[in-house]
C-alpha cells in the first residue's frame, strides 16, 4: 500500500496552518518568541517570500517526500509514521536549517530548549496530520473506476 500523493498534499494543506498556529500560540505561553516565517523572511528577503516558502514546503515538498520516501521507511500505523516523519523534519531543522539561518543548534539563539520543544510539538502535530490523511488516502482504498465496456 502507498498513499495517494495528491491527497497527502491535502494533509500538508491542513497540517501546515495547524503547525504554524500551534507554534505561534505555544511559544509566547512558554516565554519564547519563535517566528518561523520571520526567520525565513530574514534569509529570503521579506515576509511574503518567507511565508511562500513555508507554505510550499508544508503543502508540496514535505508531503511528497513523505508519500514517496518516508512512508515506506517508517514502521507502524500511518499516524505514527507521520509523527516520526515530523520529528525527523524537526531534527533536520534543528541541526542544519536553523543554524544556517542564524538561530543556532537546537534553537539556541531564539529561545533554546523551550523554542526547540515548541518546534518539536509543531512538527509532530504536522506529521501526525499528514499520516492521518495518508491513512485515508491509500490508493488501494479509493473507489475502483469501472472498466469501459469492450
């Protein structure tokens, strides 16, 4: 079984705003200012470009990576696979992406452990939603098209 890529991208369309809102709500509650789009904007030259890249990654790039690569690699039910994928995205962001953007390893320059924890929760929520939708979007579960009459 493999997920339908188009429908998994719908999971990204749902998961990206959920992750973003979760991070923006949790960060101040924990006393940190974690601004995903703002951090991207500093590197990419403006808020609109930061938001565009954030949405494109969340709706297209990461769902396709999940559908074609990660879905086969991670064990367990689809929601667990998605959560593990989200945690993997978080780890890559903490070790490579955020340090390159000036936020430091494990968000050291933008709030440290608390900021890193908020981002981890957001990524796990994103991945879990991606996995949940993938569970509903298996190609073999979709209605079979009738064969045309000969």
